[in-house]
C-alpha cells in the first residue's frame, strides 16, 4: 500500500542516535500495527463470508447505498463516526480519531482497534453489494495532528481469494498497503498559503485561487488523503496498486532479510506503472547505500537490488496473474544502472528455466 512507511521524528530533545532509535521504533510499530490490522480481521471476515453465503444471492447493500451503509454500520455497531465516498470502483472512508498517535507518533492500540472495525465494515459491504468495487481505502487522521495520515488500501478480490483459500494468510497480510505520511494536500496548501501571505492577497481571493488551481483530484496513490473536509481520492487501478506493492515489499525485505539488511541501507523504493508510446512496464527505482564495513561498492549494491527487485516483481505479478505489461525496469541509484527484464524472461526465471544472472550480466 511510492512513499515509505514511516513515522515522524519526535520533537523531544536528544542526540542523533536517540532520534534515529525513535524513528526506527516508529517504523517498527507501523509494521507491527499492519500485521495486527490484518490478522485480527481475518477470522471476522471468515465468519462474515459464511453468513453472506447462507443469506442467498440478493445483495444486502444495493448499489447506490454503499456509502450510506458504511457510515451507518460504523455508527450503529462500533460507535464510530466516519465519512465515505466512492470514485469509480474505489470506495474511500475517512476515519478521524482523537488518539490515533501516541507521543512517539506510533499508532495506539485503541486506534488500531478502530481501524480494524472500519476494515471489517467496508469488507462486509463490498462483499455483499451488487456494485462492483475493486479497492477500498481507509484514511485515518489524528484530530490533534490532522497533517499526519495513515492510509490503508486493500483489494476486494484479495479478500475473496483469501476466504476461498486461494491466498495464504501470510500472503494476504503482505497484500495490504499501509502507509503513514504527511498529507500531500496539507503540504501543498501550506506552501501555497505562505506565498499568498507574502503577497498579501485577500483571503477570499486566496480561496478562489486555491480551488481553481491547487485542489484537484490526485493522479497517484501517494497523493490520496483527506484535508479540510474534502476527500482527495482516485479510482485505483490494479497496475498502480501492484507497482506500489512491489516497492513496499522491497522495503520490507531489505529490513527483514539478513541477506540484504546486513549489507545495504535502503533510502527509498518507489514503483510506478508506465503506459506510453505503445509500451507498458513497471518502473522500480531503488536508492540504497552500502555497508562499507562489508567492503561493498556501488556495483555490489546494484547487484543486490536487481536480484531483490526481480524476485519481488515476479512474486507480486505472478501472484495477481497480471500480464498486461511488456517488461519490468529496475533502476539502482547506487551506480545509476538500469536493467530491463522482459515478461517472458521473468516467467523463465520464475520457472527456473533461466538464471537471474543471465538476464542482468
């Protein structure tokens, strides 16, 4: 679920090591919360799925009443006030919370439970409606710090596949995009307002210009959010969802797999799906630095990045049975090297008919 999952640094004084430790702790908490959000909902979803199958074919939540149903269920069953809005085949839910984050900017247990409740609600609704939804997106804000948001994005088809035992529990957990970041719209409006203030523009004129030029709907998943009583959402597509997931899994593997974590330090990993000039491909940009104690150089880092990114791309693309692309392009900032791996070669690598080294040499 382009942006790295990260918390914000604590404002408390301390040395650099202490702040770095706090940030690592915040990232670890977000990862742990992601697992809790996923695992605690799975059993509940299984029960819901059984009930839906027993209830017959008629949709419980008819098309045109999905947003209303989500709001009502959250209020009636969980005493949670939310807002809901759809964009094409994507449904978004805004969840304001009084205590989303603790003093270390980590997700509180209570907030995690509320997010779980909303995940369960939107899953129930999207599984029992005659409207076709591909994705749902939950936008959680701490009302005390509205600039910070937590985004949860899930594929509705993934829920169905898990409940039909077509996706394992571990794989299902990896398919949820969870990101904590500053609201892109808040940052944009803050920067523009500073310029307006310097120009001493009339407030009414500022709002008009902001509406006309700076409050457009997002074009990328990373720009999704909620700000000043307005949704900033888009109709999420499968290719961009997969690109985000590839980048997210690369970040996780670098942290958790010793083969990579003990040799390189990841700065960023970004994924996009490109469709231009008759070509469709996944572009994965990775920035990492070597652990100099291991004696690695830029070329060594790129070699590790290419191996990791190729493996992750194969796992994600094959897992979703996606074939509307020509190749995967991986760029390593370490030595500014790019490799392109054709779809056919990725399949040969997956089936062990070709070695990864033969593609990138």
